[in-house]
C-alpha cells in the first residue's frame, strides 16, 4: 500500500456499535487485518438500546418456550412490514438464516433466554426475554403469529450486554479499535475508496483523552432522555476534539465499511428530510449525527428513504389499556389498538399527531393494578403519568370529550359502534380494524377517561423517533451504490447508515437484527471480494492536506490494547 498512510489495515470499519462489531468479526474471520474507528469509545445506540434481536423460524429460545414458528411464517409477516424496500430474496435470506444468526450471536457470548412474556408490552420486565415485539397477532390472517423479540439477557435495558459481548468477541478475534477517532472524509483513487481521513485524539495529552472519554460517557444517557441537557453536557467534548484532535490518514487495502448509525441526533437533517419528526424525542446518541451518511455521499453515494422515520407511541404496559379505544380529535377511531407502537405512531402522525385513548372505569382500575408487575422503572413513570396527570375524566362520554377537546358526537358514535362489536358473543366478535377478539371489551362503565397519547414534547411521555433511511447499498453484498446503480469500489454500508430491512417499517428488534445481518454481509464481502486485488495508485488527500506524523499503529508496529467500551 501507499507508504503515506499513518495506519494501514485491510478492512476499516467506521463505527463500533452492533453493525460495526459484526462487520469486524466477519472480516477478521476471513483472515483480514481489521481496524475499527469510533468517535468515542464504542457502543453507539446499540449499547443504550433494549438489546432486542428480531428472530424466528424455530430458534432455541422459541422451542424452549413451547412456541411453534417457521421461516415461512416469519417471511410472510415481515413482508407486510418491509414492503418492497428489500428484494424478496434478501428478506428470505434473512428469515431462513434467522435461527443460525441467533446461534452465531450466542457463539460470540450474547446471552438469550426462552422465558415468554404473557402480555403484550413495549418491552418485557427482567422476568421475560422472549415476547411479541411487533404486530404479529394483529396480522394473524396473514401468517401464524409467534413471539420473535429475543431480548439479550440482562437487567434493565440490555443493549449494553449485547454490545459488550460483541465488542469482547471482536477483541478476541484480533480486531484493533481506534477510539476517539473521527472519520471526516473517504480517500479515493481511480474511483475506488482506498482509505479514510480522520481526526484523532491519539496524540493528545492524557488529561484531554481522559476528559473526552468521561464527558462523552456522561452525556450519553441525558442525550437520550433529556436532549437539551445532553447537548449541554456534550459541548466540552466537541471543544476537546476541536482543540486537540490531529489528522490521521488510514489506508484500507480491501474495503471500508460505514456503520456509523443514523441521523436522529442531527436536528438540521431531521428538519430537512423528516419534518414529521417534529415534537419527538430522538432515539440517538451524539454519534447518530448522520456523519456516516455524509461520508458516503461525499464519495458519490446515493441515498434513499431519508424521510422515513419510526415514531413510537406505545399504549402498554400496563396491558389492560389495550381494551381502550384510540381516537383522533374528531372522535373517530384510528386503528387496531393492539398494533406495535411504531405502527400506532405512524397512524397518529397521519391524523395530525393528536390522539386519545378512551377507557372506562373498569379498564383504568385494571391498568392501575397491573402497573407494578408489568413495568420497568422508566415504563412505570410513564404509566403512572398517563393514569393520573395524563388524562381527563367525566361521568359521560360526551362530557369527557368536551373536557379533552374531542368532538363529542364523533366520540359517542365511535363508542357505540365499538361497544356493539365488543358486547357480541366471543365467536361473533369481529373488529373491522382487526383487533383480536380477546382484547375487545365494552367501555361502558363510568366515569370515562381520555388519556392524551398525542405526539408532542413531554418529559414523562415523549414519542421517541428513529431514522430508517440512509445510503443505498447492494442488497446482496452491502456495497454502496451511486445514483446510476453502479457500485463504489471498496465501500460498504450497514446498520442505520444504510437502507435496510427495517427502512419501510420498524418493529422492535428489527433494527439490531438488521445491524447483525447487514454488518456480517458487509464485513464478509469487504474482506473477500477484493482478496488478491491490486491496490490502486497512491491516493492524494483533497485540499492539499498533509498527513500528520506516523501513529503508533504504523506498519510493523505492535498494536496496543483495544479500546474497552
């Protein structure tokens, strides 16, 4: 390779979350020298997620729970969610390989368990690790439903466990990690990506590196739950990077994989591409700023579906609330209340973002009894808010409509139609919107309540948003494509930096599952497709930039210990 590189590797991965770790593992398994770059110390959104992997077709965990499932049933359901964003062959490959994917994760130390959650929920408690994480039950006419949300075993939101085990596996495989290193531009030669121009704190004073590490970790959770506070805590991190980061030029002999997350933390990109996300809570870390997508477009890549976002509005836990009736400002019913939270969010956004759940006294009382046993701490706060401050009540349906600002006539007509269906004999209960018969209950016991589940900024009941679009990648290889459909040599993308399995519609666990699927695919092809290829001519940095002094990992040097997340 060109002697001007500060560091050389055969495969360079940008981003060390689930997608980046899986890409690195596969490239290392193919015998490549792999270097992973991360602006911080790794983890990304994966480490702060629920750690749910969407999988089915008869996994060991499903079998342990007594669940019957097939890859064909999984495909039939996901086809309704994924639409035509991915070719049928790609989706079939994902479903057919689902059992092996979970086994692969387990082989790298990720723990799963087949303890089945008995209730429909947004996220199970620490007693359960397998659950219905999508709208499978509502789609039972399309395919036999099965729980496919495989939550990594760990207390609380267990994404940290999933990420830590993948990171440990990557280190064991010999993957080197350059933390506190930001990729700023892809280096190209002869139409092929040959390296990455970075800015790194590798040569910064020890105190600056330690402060950057501590402050970036301190800001991560506030950034997720209280964005204004998180942004304030993160400003010193940016200052340290601006003051002490130095140029670093990294060569990639075989390929570069972009796995740097989405752009939910970039308010300007959200305003430009996804204005429907206004009033939501970005489900993102500071690294989800669209930098990976911009790296790709800077090298000529095409993008797609940047307007697609997943807005979450969960009605559960507690599960009793699924008996209620979801209505808009006109009092008209919105959709099947038992559908997955992202589907509810889409439906509510389509009605102007305003929505209420009508529940009678019996439903409210049942929900209150369920709160403690069906929630984790963050769900408990939201449940108590909704059941107390988040609702208005009145002795009549017309009265509660007037209090909430909902059209009384419309609400009363909706309630009458719903009650007629719910009061029918079980065998005759057929909801026109598809709600399962076992969840249909008459809402006829006063007082009546309207719980405000609108999409708007609220501290205790925010509507999280996740970006779904990104770089266009070949569905068979993960290689990044130009607008004319031609491939950019040496460049691959995975996870939320790319259009993927969940870019049309999201269900819990499908994003991490896609990170695993697309990350492994990109890592394999970056390592194998270019094997034996002759490197192109020496690359030249744009704008006449001069590479900095050789870094510790220069050719022939002994690598230091990988970054510990």
